[in-house]
C-alpha cells in the first residue's frame, strides 16, 4: 500500500495542506507552508498521550456513575440522582423518550467511546487482525459521537439555571456531573490526540509481515 510519506509528502493536521518532506531530515518536524503550524511525519507521542487520556477517563467514569449527578431540593429536603437512577425516574414519570436520549447520550455513548478507543489503540499497537477500513470507520464514528456526550451536562446546566427558588425548590449539580464532564472532555481529547495515520502504517506492516 503506497502512502504519501513514502512519496515524500506530509499532511498538515491543522489545515490539511500537503507539504513536501525535507529529504535531508525526513524524521524532523517542519512548518506548514500554508498555516505555519508544526508538521510531523507522525504526531510525536500520539499513542502514549491517547492511552493516558483514555485511562484517566475510564477511572473517572466510575465516580461519574456512582456519585449523584444532580441534587433536587424541595422545602429543605434534597435527594440526589445518579445517571441511571435519573433514567429510571424519567421512565417512572412516563417520559420514556427523554429517558432513552439520556441513557444513550450518558451511558451508551461514553461506554462505546472508551471501549472503542481502547480496542483501536490496542489493535494498532499489537497488530491485531482488524482491517484499516474497519479501524478508520471506528475512529471517525468515535470522533463524531463525542460531542453528543455533553447532552446530559447541558441539561443539568439549564436546570440549575432555571430552577432556583431558594428553600422552595432548587436543583444543584452533584460531583457526578463534574466527573462525567471530565470523562467527556478527556475522551474527546483522546480522539483528537490520536494520529489516524498510524492506522495505515500498522496495516502496511501487517501486509509486509504476511508476505
């Protein structure tokens, strides 16, 4: 499989301009001729940085699901709801469509991102039998769905701003919301820090090994 780097070209990940590689120092970074951003054959430390962000997000995902994400106080009495208990409460109040949206955005999407990104990194590092097309589709899908994980955080922020009637009724964000927001941010940063060009490098090495 012929790659652009084999022909002496490098892609700028900021403006997507194709830059000619310096033949005298092919491994060194250069400056993009269009946007003047640093351009490297492959992003330095991409895998290590992505693993670090992903592992941190996975650790924070535990308190994000165990701690209350929202505390509702009424006449001085308050009760906290985790993500899952909030979904169950919505179903109990016959708000099934909203419960489904919250469940997908707050539980399924983050779980898929953590597991999917972990499998992608493992397959690239360990040369697992997964085609470049499959890896590419998985990476683009993970990157695309990342923004929808913030839906639950936005809903809580809106409720906190709207429902504030002192001792009568008040909604405050719990520590679970902070942990969940950090999980979303870290998984988004993990997807950004991963260099997708490593997928094709790994594929080529597999084909050479098979030959």
